[in-house]
């Protein structure tokens, strides 16, 4: 029987129909057709190789389930969500990712979990898209940053998330970045700030943004002067999340400027069972990859452009 002859092709189709459409086992097909189950297995493999059978994982709305599954498998993630964004505008992309992150969070959180939220544009978008949460405590992870294009702070996003589920909000009033180490140390000694930051040890899930260490890529980067930006780059900093700096291997660093930040430290971040990062754009690929390789995050919500960059190698 010729490999490409009609009889062989019809046999391939018959075996494939029985297995993929009628859900018959290889043994059942072998008994029906009078061939061995090993030949059935070879025929099924040949049907796929020839393109007679195509197995596709179909997108669900804007969710690219195939890319999501590949990303999850590639980096050993607890959760991965890839959104096929329809708009290149950064604000619109942020809103779409925020909705996807909100849906994921509403699905994975259960009552008595503790949710940790730092200040981040993407976290702001996610909380704005939330419609419901189980009853969970929500904990502030960083101080606040005042930005001209945002009218909410870390305190606002924590309180808004807590109200949705009827849980408690653990907040404190402090800026994210201070001018001197002495002023940051003084703030950290204040009972409300000390108690708020210490509560981060109870967090079970956190949602964070990832900053790429370039102009426009990280809010923290843009708040520092040019000398400090260069100094951190010279130390090997490629990114930061919640004010925790890391290098190209995902190793947490503590440059001198870290002492001026009101935020959790790397050990506290590492102790959180699941940190979900929300990020977009291929430009952030190196920073996000480093965070993944260093196991700083265990979940991702990203746009298709960033997912392709991460899966490229």
C-alpha cells in the first residue's frame, strides 16, 4: 500500500475520526478495523504529521489561551493570562490588562486570603475594573506616589479593593520615595507605618507592576535624578517591582537608594506564595524575564506583544 495512496489516506481519516471525533480508544479502533493498537498509534501520528488532522486551541474572546498555556508551562507559573489587546494606546492596553487581572483575581482568591497591593498604574487599573471579591483583608505594600495623571494613591486602591469584598483595609500614610534615608527611617518608625508594613508577612496573593530600568519604563526610575539612575544601572539593576530592585538574573539587590523607599523588602516579597505581575510591551521583556527567572513572580497578566517576546527564546 503506497504511503500517499487513497486507501492509506482513507484509513488515516477513518482512524482519526474514530479517535478524535468519536472518542474511541486505540484498542477499540484496533478491534473494529482488525489491526494492532500499535498501528493505530502510528496512523494517528502520521495523520497529524501530514496535516490531515489539525489540533488547535482556540482563543476565547481577547484571551489567547494557547499563548497563556505555553507561557505558564515555559516558566512554571501558577497562573498566566495573555490578552490580545485591540488598541496600541498605552492607556487602553492598561485598561484591558486591568480587566483581565481583575477577572483572574476574583477567580483565584478565596475568603480569608490576604491580598497585597503596592502603588502601580497597572494595579490602579485592575482595582478600577474589579466588580467583586471574596471577603479578604487587603494590605498596602508601598507608600504613595503622586502623579499628575492619576487621582488615587496606594491608600485609595487598597480601600477600594477592601470595600468590594467587605474585608478590612490595612493602610498607612507615607510617600513611596523620600529625599533622605533619615526621613525614611523616621517614617518607618511611626507605629502606623511599621504595623502596616509588618502585616505584609500575612499576604497570600499580591498584584504588582514591573518597572523596566529606563526612562518611562519605571516610575521609581523617573523619580530619581540622573546620577542615581546611572548608579543603579551600573549596579546591574534591570528592573523593580514594588520598589524591590533586581538584576538580569532576577537576584534582588539593595542599592543605597532603597533605604529611601517606604516599601516591603525582598525577603517579605519572597515569602508571598503568589505574586502576580501585570505588564505590557516587548520593551519590558528583559525585566519581566529576569523577574521570572529569579522567581520573584509566580503569575503573569501580559499583552500578546510581551508574551511573544518572552516565548521567543
